[in-house]
C-alpha cells in the first residue's frame, strides 16, 4: 500500500513499510540523503527535519504517522542555499566534518521561526543536537548573525 | 619495548590537522568527473576546463580538518588561479598504482592521510604542482603569441602579455599547455611572496555542499543495484558466531540473504602502514536486504547465538581497573627512558617524596557518522566507496581481504563524518569487504547501527600511572619515576615531554601491559590525551608541595628548555585569562601545558598552554566557565582553520574529562548510544573558549593543531578544581568525583 507524503512541497508516493521511520524513507526511498542517520533514538539530532514548520527527529517518526503533514528537509530549506542561516553558516565557516550540520541548520531554522532574535538561552534550549567536532561556538555565532543580532559578531 | 615504541610520526596521519584548511569536494561515486567535456590535465594534480573551472586533486579525504581545502590552497598559491572557480577531487589511488606511484612516490605514504599537509615534503610537492602547471600555461601562451615567456604574467587564471595587451584565460590555453614539456621545472616562490596562504581564510570548499544537503558522506553513497546490509558482531570482542537461524527471517520484506564473517577463513597478510590497532576480521553476521531498514529489522528478528569467548570473564569495569592498578605494584615490564638515577634519589628521600596515581578510562570516538562503507567485489576487481581516513591503509586491507591485485582496487573517497583516529585502521573496510565478497557482482552498503558502532570500537586505551618525584632546593622536580600500565600503552605525551627530555635531570619511565580482550586503537592525540592529564596534574602537585604558584612553577621549569615558545605560551595565556586576579568564592583557575609532534626536541611541533576557569558549587556541581589557550606552532597557514581546530579540540578534551567512560559488563561494552554516553551540547559548552594568537613565534615550521588542544583541557580543569577545593581529581571522568569521597587510588 503506497503512502503519500508531502516533502519540500512535492508530493511523493512510497512503498516503504508503514513502520519505517521517516528518516529511512527520505534517505533510501526518496533519495534525500541530506538528512543524516546519527543515533536512531532521537538523541543526536542529525536527522532533524521540519514537520509543519516544527523541528522533529525523523528517526523516531514511523512514516505511517506523517499523514498530511508538510515535511521540509535540508534540501528544501531554501533555493540556492539562500536561507540567512545557510549564508551565515558559510560566512562563519561553521562546519568541520559537517555530518551533524543539516540537523543543526534545521533546528536553528525552526528556532528562528519562533524567536526571530533568539537569546543565548533560547539557543541553548532549542539546539540540543550533538556535534563531535565541537562547532558549537560557531553555530551560536552564526545563528545570532542570521538573526541580525548583536551577538552575531562573537566567535 | 616494541609495543610501546610507536612513534609520533605514525600518528601524524591519524588525526592531524593542519594549520590550514578547509575542504572541498562534492564526492562523485565515479572517477574522473574532471576529465569530461574536453578538460585538460596539465599535470596529474590538476585539470583545467575550457570554462576555466579548475579541478585540483588533493591527497587524502576530508574528515573535517580542512585538509583538502588547505591542499587546494597550496596548489592554487603557485598556479595563480581564480580561487572562486576552484573545486577539488581526490587523487586517483588506482592510477597511482598503475602509473608507478605517480602521486605517492613524490610525497610519501603519509600524503594519503586526512591531514598532514603541513609536513614540509607534502607542502613542497603541492606548491611544485601549482608552479609546474602555471609555467606550462605560460609556455603555451608564449608559443601561441610568439613572445618571450619572461614577458608574460599569470594572475587570476589569465595569462597577460602587457606589451601587446594580449591575454588568454587558463581555459583557452589548457589544451595546448597539456602538451608542453618544460626543459626544467620551475622553483616555487619564497613564502614572503605568498598571496593566498597565510594571507586569506577562504571558506572551506565543502561547506556549501554541507549547508544545502548535497554533500556525500560514506552513508550517502548510492550505487546502481546496491543492496544494504545490517551488521552485528559478537558483543564480546573475540567471541565467535555459534549458530543463527536465517530461515526465521528469510521471508521478511526485502531480505536477500545473509553473510557470515569468519575470522578463521584464510587471508593473506601484508605489511600495513597503520599497525597499531587490530584490523583482523571479527566474527559477525550481516543481513542483506533491498533497504537498510528492512535489513536492520530482519537482523534484529533473527535468532543468533554467540560463543562469547574468554572476554566474558571480565565481569565489570572495576575488575579491569583493579587489575591495572595491581599491575602498578609489580615490577615494570618495559623500560622506555632512563637518565640519571631517579629510583635512588626517590628511595633516599623518605617523606620528601611526592607520589600519586592517576587513571583514565576507555573512550569511544563517537564520530557522528556511524561506521559504514560500500563495496563491489568480483573475482578480480574491487570497487570501494568508503569513508576511510587513510587511503593507503584501506587499500592494503582491501587486498588482504579479497586477494585482488592493487592495480584492480579502486577507492572512491566520500566525505568523512568524523574520524578522530577511528577510521584510520580500516578494520571497518575489512568488515565491509567481508560482507560484500559474499555477494560478488552486487554493490553492498554495510551499515553499523549506532549501538554496533559503540560496541565495536577501537577505543582509547584505559591506563593508570604511578608517579614519584623529589624536589630540589628550589622546589623544582629533581627526580621522577613514571610507571604506566595499560592494555596497549602508547607513550606519547610523556616520552616526548620536556620533563623527561631534560627539564627533570633524573628520570625513569617504564610501562607494563595488562592484556585485555577489548580492542583499542588510536584516539585524537594518542597517548597524549591521557598522559597530559597525568603529568600536568602531577606537576601541579609538585608546585603545591613546593608552595609555588602553578604558573610561576611552570615558567621556572621551562627555563631549562631551549624553546621560548613554552614561556611565551604560558605568559600569553596567563595574561589573557587574568591569572592571579581575584575571582568570586568557589571559582578558581587552573593551568596546564603540553605539546604535540615535538619528538621531545625544541623548535618542533606545536606547544600549548591552557587556563580553565571553573566554579565548584556547594553541592559539588562543577561548571567550567571559560577556557583559554595560547599556542606556538611556529607559523600558521590559515588562521580561521587553526582557530576552528583548536577550539574544537578543546571541546573534545572537555567532553573526555567531564563525560566519557565506557563500562564493561560480562565482557561487553555497556554504553551503546548517546542516551548512556553523554556528550556536551550547546548549553553545556562554556560560552568563553578563547584561542590566543600572541605566542606564535614565527619560527620556520607549520605545526599541526588538531591534537594538541585535546590534552591540556583535562589537567587545566583538574588543577582548577584543586585550586577551588583543595582536592585532587585523579581519574576521568571528573563529573562524579569532584567532591568527597575522594578516589581510593593515590
């Protein structure tokens, strides 16, 4: 039984088993590999996508539960990497290995939607993703920069 | 002492990161993307297309250090090309074999590492590659216009002849330039004339693909006809697969088969460039299916029984710690260094002796990309898409596992989602091939779950040390004995420290091995990541006994060393961190220093000093408020990349000392995911992590900056805890041990 999904404003059909986590449907069935597998238990945040605009961890959501929700992945965040966060990420040279960064960006984008000018505390609460390379200070600086905040200059 | 005699040189590769860097590459599953649509190869290192896109071939994959961008900058410096049109691709390893070590011959085996571009021979090779191509382009223009080559100028991918106002782009000249043979290769310009290196910090070349989601890591490799495999190995290292019931799962959706990995199967054995961690096949089984989730679900459902082997006798972590500590009470096994008469001075000193025992636990690399790799094996050919940090090692393992000739083994390196030493040994490459070879002709993508990645690590070794020291009349160390016990002791961090190479006149350094079934390997700053904590904490104990301020104490010690970098680092970081200035109650500062890749000699490698400012609250909770670091790597190629590496390595070091400890239960590793293995997150990381540039000496070297920051954080924090509470923390992780009860050991 095919399941219908709305990903990045495109309708998709998948024949994946209904229990398959959204993460693996995105990656292995729909070819959207920008969303990463990190832990499989919702801890690391590498698989963060937006569901109706809110950040969720796609490794925990069976595809049958997505229903009519609008899913946005890193590939659909903006055309030509033009999202203010993507531009700030490039300007601040944020990524090191980069593997966790799609999840970081999606978590940050959801944060900015809710708090256009977030405080450091807002960032601490919203960005719970794990980065082993230690890019946290630059992630923080880039979020402030994208928000146009004063703290954005801090490295 | 064979086991302990692993040189620092062996590790350059592992985790090294440059004083430079960035990264590039959109990895293509197939080779030679650069040579499509009429592009011309000017030298084996670079290809120029008619539209002026320039593809620079870089030695080694990108694991996050910026090594590939740095390599590209080295070539581009001499090529004088338009940086905005530069892309990178990996050198072709199979071509290297087929064309008589085309690349490796020039630069040595180390060029295939993730870092190492700061090594002089690699730097000069890449600079030469750029210069040689530029002169061919100029020669092509000279021939076309019949003008003397001396009158031509190369800049921004354009050759100009000013007298006649003619100009041509590199793209227009590329085809002709590719046919030019020079009578003599040009000499690269002096460093003083560099315009790109040391002057600019361009964005790392792979960043764009990371932020738009198009980057291809090992996990993202897609090959037509590919199947997925979910792998499980014996949960107790060294155990064997006893039985399994494939019939129970064979009708599950998508399931195509099963692959048993048998360590007893005959395999050839070759000399390997990275030999310090086990690369032997581990007993295991993989379920192969059309999609990964199907494979994983079926694997979980398949009845499997293991013969757990002798490792199961290791009942808990404490049993292992006890064995390591007990070993310290026995005579040491290997003598590493002996100068003067340390044991005699210590035996004669009575109550004047300072003694302490320290310990560090097993740690997991926890790269954000779980282990995985893709391979296509046929009878006489291997194609491998694998996030291997050391290509040369991966190729040797591929040959061992399949018996295929090197000239028929092709490795396509994708981006690497973190290595920190884990992806150097290529034990993962072997397991991928062991699965794929059971499905000849079909590409198989083998994926370790996060739990499997944790359980099947090559961990940072657990070690304990016992120190004894005496002080001279001025309170400085006069004699020091060091005995380290561990599973597989790597001596770096002590053997190359200034303390045992001249600053302490009497030294005896010994090690002992306590064999263990658990597999260990290199981990960012191998040896040093434990030993800097050991020695810098102990030196702090000596300073306390002497009643001398810890910063002043170290300044007096480094006066005995012929490299001013040490005192410069101490003074710079002390000044910047406000050493000596008042702090609120419960707050205190601690200091530590360290080095990487000095080989125990002045004027080499990178030196650091760090200050931690911490607060110990009434309930014993520890908060690290700030970390400051000053360093001397001689010079730096790219300030932004160096800052990123040092800051990242300090956070890595902070996580090690606050959080990381793998426990053992009945031979198995207990912590198998991030719910049980804590990692620092945004809210936990000090807001103030400062890298200070003021101690850079300008000495003629480019020391690496990937490892050196890792070691100093733990002792700086531990020494700050002592300053705040009067209590020594002698074991990692610190979190639970900050206030009484104190550790029983030492």
